[in-house]
C-alpha cells in the first residue's frame, strides 16, 4: 500500500529526510517512531503530497506521490498535528459538510456522519459545537473527518501528542477499531515508544532523517537481549553464593544477569533448594527505550516533552 525508495527531502543544508526506504502492507499499522525533529512530519507530508520530495520515489495505493498526486489524495485520509477544526459547527455538521465536499448527496453524507460518529464514540456529543469538545474528543472527530470518503490508507501525524493519558488510550482504541473493522492501512508517527509498542504491527525508528532500525516491537526488543533478573539479598555472602550458582558475580548484596541460559523458574528453584531467599526479585523486559539507546547511542528520555 505504501512503497518508499531512497526518499530525501532537504531544506537548504538540512536533510530533514535523508534517504529512507520502507514498505507498508495492506491492513498493517506501521509506526514511525522518533524524537522531535527526526523527520517524521516531513515524511508524512511527502507521502500525502503536501511536500515534494527532493529525491527518491514513493507510491501510495499504487500511485506515485509526484506524478499522480490527485489520485493519491483521493485514496488517503490525513490527520495532521494541528487540527484545523471549525469550533462553531457541531461534530455532525462538520462530518456532513465533509461528505458534501466529497460530492455525496445530502442523505449519503448524513448517513455516513451517523456511522462515523458511532465509530469514534461521539454519538452523544454529535449535536454540540465542536468548540466545547475536550482535546481527546476533537482528535476523535478529526479521525472521523479523515474517514468520510472511506480512504484505504490513513496517515496520522502524532495523533496523541499533547493529550492526557486517558485521551491517548481513547485514541488508541479508535485507531485499533478502524484497522480491525475496516481493514484500513495506517501509517502513524509518534514520539511515544509506548504508543508504537501498543499499536503498531511494525515500527521504524527514525533519527536525524534516517531509519536506524525496523521490525516488530518484539523483534526490536530482541535486538537488545532478553529479560534480565535482578535480586537483592540480606548479605553480601548470600548474594555471592547465589550469583555463583549461575556463573555470575554479585555486586555487594545485588545480583543481576540476563536470563539467557536459565529460565526464571530454574533460578527460583535453584535458589530455593539452597535456601537462598532474595529480599527482592524483579524481572525486567527490554523496553523500546533500550532499543533506541542501542541503535542511536542516544537516550530517548529527555528528547521528548512530557504530556501531562
Ligand atoms: N519547511 C521547513 N524548512 C526548513 N526546515 C524544516 C522545514 N520543515 C522541517 N524542517 C527541519 O527538518 C527536520 C525534520 O523536521 P520534521 O518536522 O520532519 O521532524 P519531526 O520528526 O516531525 O519532528 P516533530 O515531532 O517536531 O514534528 C528538522 O530539523 C526541522 O527543523
């Protein structure tokens, strides 16, 4: 549905997007994950024909984004970072208007509005002015507006940036629903590792205009190794004895190692057999933060503003 080959966009000396290639299959949710200024919006703008690539090729729904921009536009839905929704009209009125812009009859547009209000759970608020909606509701209305003409590919540029945690979860549910109910292919950008992890079938990490890693969340996490176990014992002696059982050394009362050669159950059983009881035991899964650090050498935290 989306094929991108060596795509480049430069602004003066700045390579905002620096030779990226990837493809997104039909029905997939694909996330572009990266910090501020990584090149996410510029990529979305090229794929949605709003910005012309400097070099490279991209096709969306089989249409070339430069040579067939009109066909691309008619087959996609786009929700950009800033929602430009009129505040005076109601949610329903805006949806009907959008349908009319896509040349639907009044009846068709009204029927479609009703359907979409249900899809994004705004039926009850349908006849209120959209200016009275919360941030989350406005984003949901924005999603509905992008769906009026039944696009097969949907582009969402940072759909939850600036939203509170509860509204973010609402949006996630809607995005999943669209994908499941209509089989819509979704390309989304996000600064939030958690969001990519929650929603995406596949993730590409973008940094300084380049894709630095790509795969499922699971595969990306495997890059940085497996689970790690961390234990704290009452004494250094106990910690040393416990560590030695698994071929490791303790640091004071602490023992930590990756669960490569032993399962968690084996570790617990062996400790129990020798009456070694840790005071604390935690098992940590690798996170996408760990992946980001590994593939970019930079910490993800600190590059992203807090939402709440
Ligand atoms: N119109 C423009 N003119 C000049 N430079 C630009 C323009 N648009 C983007 N850039 C630069 O290109 C780089 C990538 O920007 P882009 O907006 O694509 O990043 P992003 O990953 O979407 O970040 P954000 O989360 O802040 O939107 C940045 O360094 C940005 O300053």
